């Protein structure tokens, strides 16, 4: 009996071991199969083009024009278009295969696409959009969602996901998209590229499948601000104009509270860049909730409609609801019949959004349009024509693929609140990447007033490098806390100053060297380098002073002796200058510059003494910034000083000033879509006007108006009018300026200056209407003053002009 029990026990144990071995092989097999399946899925997901394209095509630009004409502005650039833009011979897919099956190929190419091709760019394909271009997730079950190249396990964002991916992977230089409720801004932020949404109506939507006509705006993606700007200038048909910097960087503090990543990691980047580029005074902070509440009264009426149950909802949420209602209502107006007839397979989430509260009464539609108009006026009033509004692009990092986060109410509410500002107002907005957080792209958005597309593009161009430089705060928050010594900071400032000097940005170099001196005032090199920059702008006294400080700190600084010698020579202190050059030769006997300068001064000094004679007349005069010394029979020497007086000549009242009215920039609209502007110039009793330019809010006059000057203290009044055929001409703003600073510069009687020399500048202030610093410049033997005048008593507009003096024949001159 005992033997039987042992036998049975042994058999059971062997059976158990066999069973365990069998289970182990099964588990091992399942593991290998899982790995192979995952690898296969990964290989399928990350395709060669990251799934960006649905069609490859080739639209070639026309041949380059023959010299001396300039080449096409977009020469050498390639681009892709989202599958909502028509191209002759291709069916526009709209992100759904049933749409392709039920529509014919386009008979013409979208004008926007044609404009880019004619501008020199090559179109290489069409890219994936979300299903019916309706959502912002970037996921499309019909075409396999494009892979986000910046974070493979995250959504790329939509609706124009393929276009963003094509740019992010270097497949093209730029790409076109349509932005309704974030279709360009969201994928740009999630894929780590620049994305620009143009002002609503600024670019024609002809040849583009509509999503929501009152919200749709053409947008584009690029990897760098220069390409973004070049494309914008072509699409917006922008004439040449001087680049302007913002005077206000307005941070929407309450909207940054919608973020689910650390707020400071974004705001610090913008703050540091704005302070560095435009000064601390440019930064402003605004609570948009309270601002919209006071400026958009129609929102109160909106809360009383059936659309809103919670009457205490914040204004940001109300604007989001307005955006969603308009999108659904107008989408069904355009495509409802097709959906009801074809009954396509639509994603349940999109289907529920489209059909939710889509029916609106005429009264509700009227109220929604009133909210749109009031929001646009509010934003324009806040920003004027020199402000930028800063808000987050999206509230979170890109959600993971297939996660429920993107359909959650909290995500939708936060995202819609941020996106609705530009969508409802129709203002332009740009998404700017700011490094990474938790291995995912982070971005910020800048909003410009409606119609301020050029200004916003210029601002991005100006700020981009600084933003990227400071984006390490986002990527590595500890970097902002790392402390470096003052000496190291001073060296950094000096190196930046050296770079600015190489680029001939003298004033910038002076500022950076001054910063280095503040951090370390015991370094002779900083003073010597600043002196070199002062020499370049003619500030010889300041250059001499800096060199003296440098020599006091380092008595063997050869460059300081050479630069002080140059400054003293220009100041007429020949003996002292000669001593400096000789001292440099003692330190460096083979220094050619010191040797030549000392010899030249020796000859000049001997010649002056030999030629001195009572018969020789001498005359000198000092003026604001210039001391001129002239001897008959001796070359005229002009020395630049800081202040002084002038031995004036007799004045004359037989002179005239010519005012060239160059162009208008972003003038107000007074007719249906444009204006017919002309300019009237008044000084005293004199009144002149330019010709009328029809239907152009950016007119180019280039017309000369000549005024007699009897009293230089009189101001000049410039008024812009809109010409009307059957009614009184509408006023489009006015500006006032003085010619006195220009007259004072003329009284210096300058001669022989290098062309391009800046004689004096006039700063914008309350007494004038200058939009930016005005420079009086010596150009080809004449003094001219360039003016950019901001128009008053009107919502927007600037006029560019130039002053030039005319001496009448027989007059005595100034």
C-alpha cells in the first residue's frame, strides 16, 4: 500500500512538472507573438512620410524672369496643401472616402495655391486632414492618422495634421491649411512648428471646401520665421513697408491659468525676450475675462438663450460656446444635405458634435454675429496697431493616441476657450514653439489685431531667436535657477556686443558693452570695445573718455591708445593724438596703423604751422552735433561733438520744403471692402493734395507736394480722406508734425558727409504723431527726413512721408 502511494505521488509530480513546462512555452510563445505584433504595428504606424500625404502631385512654378528683374519671391521652396484645397484634375478629399466617391475632380485650382506657385514655389502633394476637417485631434480612421514626429505616441493635432507633419519632417518647406477652430494652430503647437492663422477675410477662400464660412481662415506652417513671413507677404499681397516693433506685449494672465503645465515655464520665456528686445515698459498684463465682459455686451443676451444653461459661466466659456455653435450651424448649412443623402460613416464623436444644438433661430444667429463683431472691436481696441496679445496655444501637452482625454469635457472646454479668441474675433494668430516639457513640444500664441497680419509676422521674425534662446527655461527649468558669476555674465554680454559690432549694429553693440561694464567695471577691454563703437557713430568725446578709462586700467592696451588717438585726431587735438600713436608704437614697434597715423599727423601739423599767415581767413562754427573748421587754402575738416553753438549766416524766406507722400499703410475701410484715399497737406494758409487711388487701403502715392516756408515754427497737418462720388468725402484720420527739427539740422550747413550718415533723430512723443523714431539723414549731398505718421481720430492707419529742402534760385538760403 505504501509503495502504491509513493508511485502515485511520483506520477502526479511528473505530471505537474510537465504541465508547468507546457504553460511556460505557451507564455513564451504569446510574448514573442506580442513583440512581433507590436513591431509590425509600429512599422505600419511610422511610414516613410509619417503618413502625412494622401496624394503626391507636382505643380511647377513659371520660369524665372530675365535680369534685371528680381527672381520670384518663393523660388526654391516646396510646399504641400491640406486636402481641402482644389487642384485641377484631382478630387478634393475632405478627409473622407465617401466624399471622394460622390464628387468630381476639380475643374480649376484654388487661387491661393496658384498664387504660391506663381510666386516661385513648387507644390508636391496633398496632405491628410481630419474627417470632414471638423475636429482638432488629428486622428482619422479612414486614412490612418499621421504620426506626430515630435512625439510618436501622441496625437498630431488637427484638422490639418498632415500639413504640420510634412513640415515637421522636412518633407516640404511650408504647407497650407485651413483654420476654423484651431485647424492650423493646434497641429503646429503639437508638432513643434510655426503655424499662422490669417485674419478672417484677408485671404480668399475660393476653391477651398468650407467648414464654417464665418470662421474659416487660410493658414500655413513653416519651420522658421523667415519662410513664414515670405509666404505671408505673397499670400497677403503686401507692399514694401518698414518693419515695426511692438510697443505693447500684453500677457493674458487669466487665460494662462487654463494651462495644465507650469505657467511660469512659458510666461518667463516671453517676458525675458520682450524685456530684452523692447524694454520692460512694453510688458502689460490683462484680465481678458473682465475685459470681454465689459466690451462684449451681447454675451449677456447670449446667456439668456436656450444655448446656455449656466448663466454664471465665464466669458471665455461663453465665447467657446459661440464658436462651437457657429461651426456646427454653418457646417450643416453647407454639408447637411450631403450627409443626409449619402449617410457616410462618420466618427460618433464628430457626429454627436455636428448634430448637437445645430438648429438656431434668426434671432440667435443675429446675436452670435453681434458677439463676433463686438469681440473683434474689443481686441482691436486693446491692441491698437502696435500691440500683441500673448495666450497659451493649448491647455495641455499633446494627449496620447487613443486616449479619452481629448473627448473629455474638461479638455474640450479649456481648448475651446483658448482657441475661440482669434476664431470669434477673426484676428490673426501665430503658434510659436518653445522647446519641450516632459519630452513633448510646448508652444505659445501671439494674437494681432484684425488686419495686422504683416505686423504679427514682423513681430515673430524679431522675437523668434530670443524666444528660442530662452526656451531652455521650458526644457530645463533648473537652467533659469543656475547662478553664474557677474564676470561670466559680463563676458557673455561682451561677446554679444562683438557680434553686434561685426554686424554693424553700433548702437546695439554699445548697449551690450555698457551692460558688460555694469557687471564688471574693472575690465579695460569692455571700455576699449565700446570706444570702437562710439567711433563708428561719430561720438568722439565719448570714445576718448572710454579709452582713457581703459588705459587707466591697463597701461599696455595698444587698442585703447590707437582708438583714443583716432578720437583726438577727429577732435582736432593733433598733438595729443600724435602722443597716443607714438605710445602705441612704443608698445608695438611694428604696428602699421600707429606708424602711418603718427606720420600723417606729423605732416599735417608741420603743414599747418608753415602755412599759417595773417592773410589767411579762418572761420569756424559749432552746431548741434557738429563743429566745422574751415581755412581758405586748407582742406575743410568736420569734427563731430556733442553740443555747442553756431555762427549763423543770414536767413532767407525764399525757401521751400518738398514733402513726398510715399504711401499709406493699413488705412481704414470707408467703403464696402476698401477705400479711395487721398491726402491733404496744410501749413498755415497753404493747402495741397495728392491724387486719389481707388480701392486700396495700402496706397502708393510717391507724390511730391511743395510748401513755401516763411515761419519754420508752423506745424504741418496731414489729413487722409476717402473720395466719394455722390457724397461728402469721409475723413480717414489726420496727423500733425513739426518741420523745426529738420530746419535746425539744415542750419548746421553740413557738407561732405558720407551718404547715409544720420545727423539727428526725433523721438515719438505726445507733441507729434510719429509712429517710430524719425531720422534726418545725409543722402547723396542732401538732408532728408523720413517720417512714419500714425493717424489720429481713426481706428487704424499710417502714412509714410519724406522731407527735402529746396533753395529757390537767387535766394540766400538758410
